[in-house]
């Protein structure tokens, strides 16, 4: 069974065609600059890359070009669009309209349209792509939400202390993001721990990339996560400020003379590693600046590690224990220094990292970096969000 996974941004469309019988990626690629100058597709198959530059006015044009590549006589992977049995769409926000991955019919499409304003930078692009697929293709379309894995959070964890009627009227509460990643790595961790006959009830997953979030996974289910109504909340990130006193936002807006919209942009794009260090939002560049003696880069690094450590403490208490910490994402998988800084001096919690081994681990596989005596397992697990989307799409389609 072949499933096409698509991830639409406002001017981009990434895709992977996956053979679900062996869960292997057949081909993948991305369309850039949809609706703007310089639009092109790069399609990767069997180690070769095919680039086509072509004006693309909208997501329908982009999707048609994807299908042209997939069915290309010379390097295509399928002979007919009918070979695709379903399309799985990554959608950022579910609001309260959806709690799990959903087959999209006309009614579900209307529901999805009604919540587009909750993620104005993301959901409208997914909708545009979804509508294109629904009109061009005859196979089922399934939406898989970034918020989905977090739908099991209890009210005490997900509600903000605003008047309850205002929450009911606006759906404003904590939703959490990176759900497909937290789900994938927690499931991988559980399988690994079960195999080793180790406890696996209480897991903290740290997805650390340009955007970062930490999730408490109890008995396989999310009970709390660090991002909020939007991905701005929680940790300091590449360009996002993370948690900040809401009253300080007004003060900053006055100081910078910014509107509320501009302020949201400022907090999302000019803060975080970039704002604190003045160097870069990119973690590798931050580490380079630290090596060169830049103190503000070091401060941003220290803030990041400190905040994650606090989540380890609070989520251990929330779950009543800790069996395993998982690191994933570009930084989590490739940043030994941050893993060491996060786990440093936490023997009192049973957390002990093997510093030497952690410094240079094999890539692209699950790696156990815990010291021999560590009560808590510390794992580095490469994430695979597309595979989660494909698996959920398959499950939804099979249940139709
Ligand atoms: P996104 O949230 O956009 O998916 P990624 O998960 O790809 O981001 O993570 C991007 C981050 O990972 C960047 O800050 C980058 O510097 C960092 N990163 C990538 N490779 C390394 C590396 N080898 N060492 C340290 N950081 C890395």
C-alpha cells in the first residue's frame, strides 16, 4: 500500500511517497516558492535529484507538478496516480474540532475551515493543499495534526487560568505541537525499554530543533507538554522567546512601539537564541560563537539547558517518577554538549549520562547514552514525523 505524505507551508510543499508494506520511502521532494518568483521542485529518487523550475501560482499547480514527477516516464515511481492509496496531510492545529487523525469529507473540511484562524500561518496552507488533492485525486485524504498526540492532556494541564467562559468561546488553551515526533520517539523508546525488560511508564521526550518542546508521556500518553496555544510557549528556541510574563509583552510593545500583530512577530522571529546571543538562531553557529568566547551565546545556551532541566524536574513530579529521557530533533540528535549540560549533576534523580560515549555517538539510529549506573535511561532517537503521518493515515483508511 503506497501512501503519499504531504506537508504544506504557505509557499512550500514537502512530500514523501512511502511503501507501507516495508515502511520504506520510495521517493521524496519539495516544492519551493509557490505563488512567488523562483518556484521549483526538487524530486529525489534512488539517490538522484531532479530539479524543475516552473512558475507555480498556487498549491494546485504545485501538487500537479508533484504528480508529474511521481508518474514521470523516466524517473517516476508509479505508473498511475491510482497507485497512491491515500494521502496523509500534516496539519499544525486541530483546535477542539479534532482529537485524532481524521478522514476528510465535506463535513470535516468545513470544520477544518472553521478553525483555520487558530494557526493563521500554517492551517490555511494545509487547507489549500488538501482542497487541491481532493479535487485532483480520487483516493482518501487524512489529516494528521501536530496537536493530536497531546489531546490526552487532562484539563488541569491544558487550561489557562482565564475565565472558563472565555476559554469555551475562543478554544484558547494549551494544545502542544511536534505531536507526531513526540509520539514516534516515545513509542520507539517504549519498544526498546520493553525489550530490555526495563520500566517504561514515565518518559520525558525532548524534541530540540529550530522549534523545541518537551513532553511528559505517561503509559504511552501525553499528560503535559511545554508548547501552548501556539508554538511560542515553553522553551527558548531559535527565534522564539518561549515562556514570558504576559504583562511584560505590553511593556515591550510600548517600548518598541509595536502593534499586537507586530509584537507576535517580534516574539516569534527576533527573540530566542538569536535575540539573546545577537549571533544566530542556528544552534551550530551558537556553539561556534561559544567556542570563540562569546558570552551572550553562552548565556543563550545556558538558558536553554536550564529551562529543559526545570521541565525534567516538573514533569517527573507530574508523572510521579521518571524511567527515561529521550532526545530528538536536529539539536537533540546532533548536540552532545547540550545533552551533557542538561543531564549534568542530576544523579540525585537517578540521571547519569555516559559523557565519553555521548560525545561521539553513531548517527541515524537509537543510541543509549546513559551511564551504566543510571537508573533513568537516556536515549537519542532520530525522529520520523512522516512515518507517523503515513501510519496514522493507513490506520484511518483501513478503518473506513
Ligand atoms: P526544525 O525545527 O526546523 O525541524 P531541526 O530539527 O532540523 O529543525 O533542527 C535544526 C537545529 O539543529 C539548528 O539549530 C541546527 O543548528 C541544529 N543542528 C543540526 N545539526 C547539528 C549538529 N551537528 N550539531 C549541533 N546542532 C545541530
